[in-house]
C-alpha cells in the first residue's frame, strides 16, 4: 500500500484581493483520504509565510 501526497499553491492568484490559495490531497492505496483547499487570510510572498 502506498501513501501519496500532492500540494499546490497559487501565490497572489486572485486579481481582486491578491491573496494566495493553497491546498493538498492525500491518497492511500490509490484512494483519496483527505484534501483541503484554502484561500489565505493574508497576502503571503512565499509558502513559508502561509498558514493552515
């Protein structure tokens, strides 16, 4: 059984408020187990500044 995790981030992707969107999904044995997508509350210049 394999565990796979994918992440993605879109820095200042919204032209309206310049906030970033980030997310992840986790697969176990090819089945989706968890996922989350969140628009950040503050404008972040890197993923190190973003918080979940």
